[in-house]
C-alpha cells in the first residue's frame, strides 16, 4: 500500500459524527502515517474551543482558520487528516485537498444524529430542530462531498476497524501504480 500511496496524504471528509477522527487514527496506524485532526489543530493554535470561535468570531472566521490550517498541512506528506465537516464549502480548500487522496465517509442522517445527539460541542446543531438542521447541511454538502476520490458508504453495524479496512481495500481502485519507463 505504501508503494502505491507514495506518501500521498489521505483527507477524510464527511459530516460531523461520520467517524473521520476515529477512522483516521486507525488508517494512520495501518499506513504508518501521522494523524491530524484540523479541528484539533485550530483549537490548539487559537487556545479556544470550536464553540468559542463560533460564538466570539462567527462561522466565517472559523472557516478562514480551517482554510489556513489546511493550506499548511497540505505541504506535508505521510499524513491522514480528519477535516471539519464544512471544509468542502470553500472552493479554495479543494485545491489543497487535491494534493492528496480525498475519502468521503458517507453516513445516513439517522446514524449521524444518533452519534451526536448528546454532543454539545457542535455549534451548527444549536437549533430548534437539530436533526432537520443535520439533514439540510448534508443535502447542501452532498454535491461537494461527492467530488471525493473515494466514497465509503457506512452502515450502522460497521466498526471503525471495518471502515478503515474498507478504505484501505478501496485505495488501489483509485490509485494506479506508477509504471517505470
């Protein structure tokens, strides 16, 4: 696998609660890569939580921080990177994502909601109808997520290990070995 990837970064995209961080850590272990979560990088660099950034500066400021972090990490290789769910919204981010292999973890709304219903760290879900908000965010982002190199559709019964294995098994289908002249 490593000879096929040749150090190319793996970028995990998808909705909040899709399992990007959990699966990303497993993928990094399997590949001998380092793992980064863009949300963690942001919170460490600004010394505040994502909720605080949203509350104090708004979503636009957060999205700019997200783009800045992505621009920096794409300069490195041998990384598995879990991105924020909305990273696909800015067109410029796609120029950074295209430096690597983009993997969409596609999860049904009902399962996403089950996973994050009790999570109070999701500022976009502070809504009278969080499930409806989740559904509308997914519908808005689906055309953007579908630009990924690889789509892994998840079912409720899949473990993070099974999902990571599915990603690894699917990579050869989208990355072809380089042929020497």
